[in-house]
């Protein structure tokens, strides 16, 4: 998993202000099981405070915490989220990712497999570019393409970005967006505009309120799962959520 630098996780580069009182308090309460430490120390200590006892493919405890209902409901109407699968699906899995997180690449492939193999699963994709400004640039291009061309084209860009080796930044994302028929200058203009800025700010603020200090992270069955637990464990989490409504039966 990729851990966020504390200062980058706390700030969103001025992308959006406000909306922190009730939501922030809920997020802090949810994250309290991880202790007062930030970054790697908080994640290391989290295993002893799992909400559910879940073991990853590597045999290690998977950090997870309870998601307040109010924050979980906010994901449903989150601007800029890309959804796949039927809207009426019984199970919803939301992945928060950063384009420069290597674990997100493997995780993204598995999410696509889960979507293909589970007809009752709905998957949401949410940007959480906490690793570098380059990641935020690419996220803004994705959101601009979503605004200009719709979810199908934006999803294609997401596929292409995760399939692209090396560092991902704004120019590389713009090059790929142009391959899908978008005007590069127009995408860049929209990406730098206030609407995209507000969308990305809201996505990052929600991730911070949920205590998602690592990428990728997932929200499913009323729980937040920090880090990629491996393909078998992620599939088991989906199966357990189907069977008993929680990530571990």
C-alpha cells in the first residue's frame, strides 16, 4: 500500500474550503482507532484495532475501520465518482486511488475482474491523489474528461492511465485524453477550472474524513479497508458482504 505524506493528506492545495465541522468530527471519530500518530505509525498500530479481523493474502492483518453512516451515504452522490455495474446492485465497493501508487495498479485490475464476475456488484472509482502534485494533475484531467465526454470515456482514460508505466502527471493524462477524441486544450482548460477543482477537493476531503491514509483504500459493507489486501482477500470481502452484510462473517 502507499501511505500519504501527512502534510499532503491534510491539505488539498486550497481546492475547497468549508464542510469540515460535522463531517470532520465523524471522520476523526472513525479514525480514532488508529491512534494519534499519522502515516506509517498509525497504519502499523491499526492491526491491533481492526473493526473486523481480516487477514490479507500475505497473512498479515488488514487495517479496517467502521465507516459512519453519514459519510457512507455521501459517497453515493459524490461528484466526479465513476460508477460501473447496475445501479440496483446489492453490493457496492468503492475504491479510492492515486495514479502514482503501484499497489493501485494491481488493485485496479482485480476490481475489473470482480466487476466482470459479480453481476450484483456496483463499483465506484474515486480519486484520492495524496502522493504527489503530479497525481492531482492527472486526477483533474480525468475529471475534466468526465465532464466533457461522460463516464464511459472517463473510465477508458482511467484504464489507460493505470496501464501506462512510469510516472503519471498532467501532460501524460492529456496525451491519453486526446486519444479518446477530446480536444487537449479544452480538457486542460476545464481541468484548471473551478468545477473540477471543487470536485477533486470534495473527493479528497471525504477520503480524509473517512481516515483513508493509504492508497488504495476501499469502502464496502460499512467498513473502510486500508491498502490492497490481495486478490483472494478482496474477493472474499465481497463474498462475505454478500453473505452477511459485513466484510467478514
